[in-house]
C-alpha cells in the first residue's frame, strides 16, 4: 500500500491552522480588553485611589499588622504624609491638655492597726526586758501562726516591711505597762489590755481626785482589823502577820478560798467555800459563795496567782478588793503594810496629815 503526500497541500493546511489559532487568540484578547475597558482598568488612578489604599493599609496596621510591617513607624508615617503629586499633607494637630501626674501621698497607718502588745515582762535590767507582740490580720506581715507572735527586746526592729522606711518601726523602750515604739520618726506608745475588761488605765494615768487621811483618829497600829468607815479598813497587825507568814495556807485553810469555773464557762475566779469561825472574814461579815473579782483592778483566777502577785508587790499599802455577792459587785479597801511597824505608821500618819493641811 502506497501513501503519498502532497507537500503543497500539507503546507497549506499548516498555514490555515496557524491563521485559525491567531484568530482565536485575537477574539480572546478582544474579550479581555472590552471587559477591562468597561471596568476602567486602563484609566490612570487618581490620588484618591492611592489615598484609599493607604488608608486601608493603616487601618490594617492598627488592627495588628504593625508588628509585621516592612517599614518602621517613622518611615511609614512619612510615606503617608507624602502625596502622589509630591506635596506634603497638612497635618491637623489636636491640642491635648496634659496634667502632671502627682504621686499619691503616703499615709502612715496607726501602729495599733498593725500590731498589739500581748505581754510585757519588765525587769530593772534592760537586757532582761521583753514584750510579746502579735501582728494583726490584714497587716503586711505574711507568715501566720507562731511566726506572727514575736518576743522583742529594746532596740529590735519590727518585721519587714515595718522595720524599713517609710515606717521605721522599732522598739524604743519597754515600761511596766506600755511599750514605746519608733514609728514614722515619732514615739508611739502601745499598752496591752489592762484590767478585767482590757480597758483599765495604766497606773501612771490614775488621777487622785481628792486626798483624804484614811488614818484619821487612829493613834497606833491596831492589833485587830479596824473599820474606819463603811468599806474602809485598817488591817490589824495579827492578821497581817498571819497573812505574811504563809499566805497560801492562810488563804486556803483560814479563809476557805478555792478556785472555781462558772458552769456556763468563762473566767476562773476565787470563791469562799466556807467561813472559818473567828477568822477575819467572819469578823467582816463575809458570806459563803462570795467571789473575788480583782485586787487593785487585777484579776485573781487562782490562789497561786494571788500569792505570786502579793509576793512581787510587797510595797503596796492599799488594797482595793472587788468581790461579787448574790450577783452584785461590792468593794472593800484595806490599808496595810506600814501599820506593822509603829515608826512607819507614825510617818504615814504625819504624811497624810500634811497632805490634808496643804
């Protein structure tokens, strides 16, 4: 089988095919041109067009694109202010009134809002004195429990931050019934709760409203307890000697004193369990069930506490006994101590007369 090609015919077919392809391309190009012409794609964009594009870009920057921008802030702002025609945009600036920030003034809190004094152990020796303090809830001292309760001596700084500026907290001195702190450059006194209710004044704050001679009409120390006036007594030398010889045995055996705790709970008190016949309590008309509240404003919850307090305060010459009888609080005052010595008695009597005269 023979296959013959006509070269001229083949060439004609190739050229015809090329013309057809060019015609199709021309039609496609014409369609694209018409569409872009309709969309004004061949018009020169105005400056408003570029301004809109830049504004869109700035809005995108404000929404987070700033971190990934090609140009830094200063250069981008410079491009924005430069218009297409080469001029510089007129920037309208708003007047911003600035107010200088004033640092809040530090206010030093009251020291009794930071801590309280729970106990004072006083000694003539400065190195042996100490005060127990407790930082109150809400203070800046973080530790809790036992770490909030500290024993401080004179010169000790308070816990941070109160030992630092601007507080400058430190123990200046420890007295019998108060602790003086340095606080904000000034001395501040804090006292523990005194008296049975915690509100009694310090001894130094007691004021004598009037001076009376309790020994008026007494020429010599009486052997037996003597009533000067209702509720006022001079303790006889016999009773005083018995009390000083063995105070604990005298309180328990001779005076019939025992500690009790109220059935409903509360503070332990001393109660008269019985009244020995011929005792000082019998002579004074004491009754069984009488309860001792305090001596000179100090609670006496046990015999040991009463004996210990009397032993540590031998120089006290007047004792104010507060007791409860049938639900009512009553008071008795005893003048003692110097009456055991005639010379001391005369000296005290002369002093009282001088005070009364002057």
